[in-house]
C-alpha cells in the first residue's frame, strides 16, 4: 500500500441523529444517534483505512496504520472527547492544538422521507496572537513528513475549508511544499482558495462538485443558472480547464455521472443506484476510493470505479465517512 497523508484544516466532531419523522414547531424525539470524528480529510483517512483492511489482506492492521496519516487542528477545550472517539481509528494522527473548541456538526436524518440535513456549528473567530506561529508549526510538520524517508507520502489529500486562525496564504504554502518534495497533491476545495494556486501550483488532481466547479471557474454560468449547464457543455468546460492546467479534474454531480478529464481527455464514471441512509461523507469517501486505486494501478477508469464504489457504500451507511 502507498503512503497517503490527509490534511484537514477544519476538523469537526459529528453527531448523527436519526428520526422517523421531523416536524417543525414540535418536539422531535430521536430514534438513535452516534458521534464520530469528522471533517472532509478525516472521513477520507477513515475510508482509506477501511479499503486497505478489506483489500490489503497481506498487511496487518498496524502495518496499514503506518501508511495513513491525518494532520488536523484540534481545539484544546474538547480535546479529550476527540481522543476518546478516535480510539478505534486505524490511522496515525498528528495534531496542531488551537484555542477554544473543535467545531461540531450535526446531521439530522429523517427516515420516512430519506432527507438528510447538515448543521455546522462554526466556532467564533479566534483572535489568536500566535496565528502565524500555528501556521509555521503546521508547515514545519508537513516539511518534516515529506523529507523523512520513513514518513514521506506518495500523495497528499487536502480537503475542506480554511478557518480564520490560519494565515490567508496557507494553501499556497502547502502546495509549494508538496511540489518541492514531488508529492502528488489532490485538492477538494473551491473558490479563491483554489484559484490562488493556479497555474504555478495547480494540484495534480482537483476533485470538486458541479456547483463548486462552476462557481470557481465559470461564475457567470453559476450565477445565471447552474442547473441549466447540461452534461455536454459541462464536459467541454471541465476538459478545457484540465487541458490548460495539465492536470486531472474530477467533477461529481450527486446521483448523476461523474466527469473526469486528464489534460483534456474525458472519462465518464457511472454512479450506482443505492438505498440511501446518509449522504454525508460521500464525496470524502469518493476521494479516498479514487486516490487509493489511482496510486495502486494508475488506471483512471478503475480509480473512478473505486471512487464510486466507496461513495455508494458510504451512502448506505449511517456512519459518515464509513463504507464497511
């Protein structure tokens, strides 16, 4: 198995609550609930471990754990709860401590309708005098991981938003370090954060959903009416950007086909029809499945299939970012 490092700048503690039916302006009593450590790249690390445990039968759990590392910030005030929830996770964690709490997210699932609603409770902006020091600490940790032959990963997956307690140019610095050390960079974020990397530090793989792609690269189409951008037009736009950047761009669109372009060449990934329990974490599971297979075989069609497989299994699971 190839070594993979996942980086989540906005980790969270996820509470998933299941109701038979949710009625507004009334008391709603849950059927059950669960807590998980979460965040886009956190979910991906978990799915990578689950894929390896299923497929790398020649490796022990401890061997698998040595090949998957998660770096993320954690709030000092609920650190113990995070660590308690992490006990069963089969990946290495390296953390940067920040003031306050790790943010919390709440998923409400209505079984009767199949609706899933995500509530993200953002923590107040942290006025930390050591903001620059925290950024330097994170970048130094990455540099150490990349330059140590025992820990250097084949790929770095960065996913999620950038909270205000990091320096505004942190993603550019992360991309520079990855490029300097010849580490494949897969990015799942949007907007100015992504555009500021282009073209010099363009990620080797960009994974983004349809609305995020249009909002980032074609805001005029997004503002007019993104749903009216048909599949053929969307393929043309994705291939155009991929050719310009000389990279792989993957655009997901819910239950619709996934479109991938490699330097302008188009591939289509068919989605599965599944019995959905929880859609939270499907994109993160796709990232893990795609990257796992791509590093293994370098075959884009197989990687698309594995990404779709992982996303589909996640949708069938109540636990976010979980496929088995």
